[in-house]
């Protein structure tokens, strides 16, 4: 192909009156080339069309697309194989990309604009996942748009549950300082339970939530995204392409913080392409329905049992509560930031919510209360008998209390061993157990069985009155006797 400067020279010399031969001699090109470019300064190279394995099957492909424009390339390939096609799925898919649009049904859509404060549109978007330690949580975004102004609210969550939907909508209504009269949404299960054409069965929990705000739900027809085009293109698509790229996040709170900053500094202050105005300037909350005086509680709610380690199980984690609730049932209420426990409608604990799994979240005051709660066992008469044996016995019992062994059963068994082997032997066994970090009545019993000899062959006499059988005398302290003798001697010397 000759460049444009040489073509220009051919025409310049032609204008000077040179013949084709003279132009060819002057520019050192062939006479046929000069004649060709004088005839057409922009000749096109003839297109050489290569034969394709699909050439003899294109009519059949067109017929199949007329029947179902959305049929997949693999289904078409399977039909062509029976007709003798030997190619793969790639050549079929590549061809379908060039011709499928010709078979799409062209449908006109009527654009409509809602009056101020009449309609809100909502939709969910999936945005991958966030990692917390070894845990991955899916990330979703609930977008809500006020249709007249295009003012946007967005909230990221790790769930699409019923309570999460209600909580996001409540936060959106608070952001708008009111609600519209209509709420347009798709056929998600948290809004629509069942549908047969125009017959819709709405989710009862969804209707109960909307009743507080005097707002009417409008479910779009299946497969008709244009019916909520403002939220589809103007929110979810805009968030995915205008906010999400080239960002890094630590956790969901970080995602939400960045999203709110982008919402307030970019999304709602830009000049909208359709309206020609900024959403924040076009929005007027006076056209919205005011919020009710009392707003519903939209936190995730569950009933939980308090286990012996003074904790409750919620969302694959354990959260501590005051130990006096062990064995009782409490009500757990959680949002994206906190987990709270209630007993008989009274708040008894609040934790920061953990999005990891299999973690124990413990408050220091609960641990201290549990320690004091376990220390109450020390005031029993049986425990007093054991710790009166000396510091080693007290140390052993303190460390025993930190294990999983039941304290009362352990004390009862240790006292029986004391009766059988004597205080000195029991203390010796405790010393050895402390040295080997072996805490439990069964360890003491094993040590005594191997090293010691029982003091008596027969158990103590059992009395008819059971309360007398439970009487235990503490080990006498010789130091107390010595102090008593010294006091008496001093008093005698004064006299």
C-alpha cells in the first residue's frame, strides 16, 4: 500500500501536466501503479474469505436461534454434530457472538420519571468476599435509591437474611429522613414467597416490617430488570464500576466507611447524566413520608443457652455472659457491629461482633465474676478442712479449680482419701502431683495407691443421723497453740 505523501505527489505532478509515463519516471514507480492511484486514490485490498467448518451449517444455526435466541453454544454444537459437524465449541461460540445480536428481540421501553418522594428502588449486589483470619465471609451490598433525585444509599453486609434486609432498609429510611410511598424490588425470597404471573404472595415478615412505614411493595416481573432500571444501572452497576475498583479493605467496617465517604463526596454530588442535576440538590425530604415515632428493632435475634463456661453460641462463635446465668436461656440480638445478650428483656452483656469463626469473645468482668463464683466453693466446710492442711493443700486446690474437674466431687473424694491414708500421706501425694502438674482426685488416688499404705483396714463408723457423718474437723495448727502459750506466759509474768 502506497503512503499518502507519494499519492499526493502523483496528483501534484498530474496537475503540472505530466503524463502517466512522466510521473512514473519522475517518482520511479510503475505506470500501472500511477494509473491505479489516479483512478482511485484510496484503493481497498480485496478481502480473502477463508472457508470455515461452520459455512455449511450457518442456515441451521440461524434456524435454531430463531426458535430460542438464548440457546447456549454447547446445545447448538450438539445439534450440529448429528448433522456432521466436526468442529469444537470455541468456533461455535465465536460465531454466535457475531450473529446472536441479529436474532435478539428488539423491544421498546417507555422511560418514566416518578414524582418527588413517591418511589424507592432497592437491590442486592454480590461483591466477592472478605477474609478474617482463616474465615471467608461473602460480601453483599444493599443499594437504595430515591427515584426522583437519584440520591443513593448503600450498605455492605455479610448476609442477605430477613433481619439484614430490614436493618438495611431502616438505615436507608433514616438516611433519607423518610420513606416513599412505593418500594420497587425484585422477587427475592425475603420479599416474595411465591409468584404465578400477576399473583404474588409476599413474605409476611417483609409486610410486617413495611406496615410501620405505610409503604407499598411492588415486585418486578421476573426477567424484567428494566422495571427497576434506576437501581440496576444507576446504583449496583455504578457502585461496581465507580466505587469498587482499585480499593483495599481490612474488614466490613472499613468497606462501609469508604463507601459512605464515596457516597457523600462523589455519588450524590456528581451531576447526573439523565437529570442534569446533582442528586443532593434535587433531593427534598419534605416530599417523603415521615418516619414513625417508634422504629422496629431489626437486629438478628436468637435464643441461646448459657453453657458451664459462661458463654453462649452465636454465628459460629462463643460470647461470654455473667456466670450467674449458667444453665439459663438468654435472647441474643446482633447487628453488623455488636452482639448483645438479654435476660428477661434486661441487657446483661454487649460484645463487639467477630466475623471470624470458632472464636471465644470474653469480657474481663465476666472472667473475674467467674473466678469469684468458683471461689465460693472454698467457703464450704469440706473445702475448709482440706485447705487447713497447709499451703500445699491450698495451692493444689487453687490449681485444681482451674481445670475441668468438678470441684465438689473432687473435694469429697480427697476427704475420703484423707480418712483412708491420713493427712501426711495426702499432703505428700499433693506435693508430688504439683511437681508433675497432675491435678485431679484420680491422680492423687493413684499416687497414694502406689506409694502409701492405708492407715486402717475398715471405713469409719457410719451413724444413723447423716448430718453427723458429714462433720469434718480441720487440721489443728500448732502455731496457734504456741501463740496461746506465749500469751499466757506474758500475762503470768505481768501478774
